[in-house]
C-alpha cells in the first residue's frame, strides 16, 4: 500500500490519472510490473480507479452500477447476481440491489463505487480521496474493509 500526500493542487489526482491512462504523459515512462503502460488504453491496464466523486450512474440500480465493472451489458445472470451480492455483503451494503443508486446516502453510494472497483479483481487499485465525504466512523470502517478485501484479492490473484 502506497499513499500519495500533498497539498491541494499539488498533482496527486493528476498522477493517478496518468497511471490510469486518462492523461498521456508529455515525457517519461509509466511502468508497472515491468510493463510500460504509456501506450495502453485505460481498459487495457491491470488496475481500477475510484475518484473522489463517486462515478455512479444515478439512473441505474445498485446491481447495474456494480456489475458494470465486469459486464457492460449488465445481465442479471445467476453468476452476476451472486458476484454482486457477495461483494455487497463484504461491504455491509444491506439494501435491495434493485434500488436506484440516487436514493442512497453518500456513504452507501461510495461503497457501491468501491464494490464496482473491487469486483474487477485488478492487481492495482487507485483511490483518489474515496473516503473524504464520509463521516469519521464510516471512513475508518470502510478503509479497513477495503484494506482487508484487497489483501484477500491479492492472495486470490496469485
């Protein structure tokens, strides 16, 4: 786990956007696992990114927002339903998966965004101030959940 610390406007989000491929570097190389990422599209990179704004789709349900991470067609297959229910349970989201995400609290919406990132099971998870909008208690719990889950995901990837 690596933290990037700096003042507002110092380039932390820009750095994450460079690593994720949303911004192209003017010079230099971005290398991860001995692979130069510069010419890879964001979808080709072995990573998920979560921005400080939730990046949920308000008109979609919890299920659709989460499964979108691995199935752009958002099919309600038995496998997809199990995947979504399992990740939501791990993140303590005990809400009907057919609920529209715009009806959720800020903390619930953030956990839906995190669930979408985690189901992708990428080896690198970039978090851009994902807990800022949460109250201190929920922030600590969610931080611990993400750390615990990413450790389990890393073990399962190898």
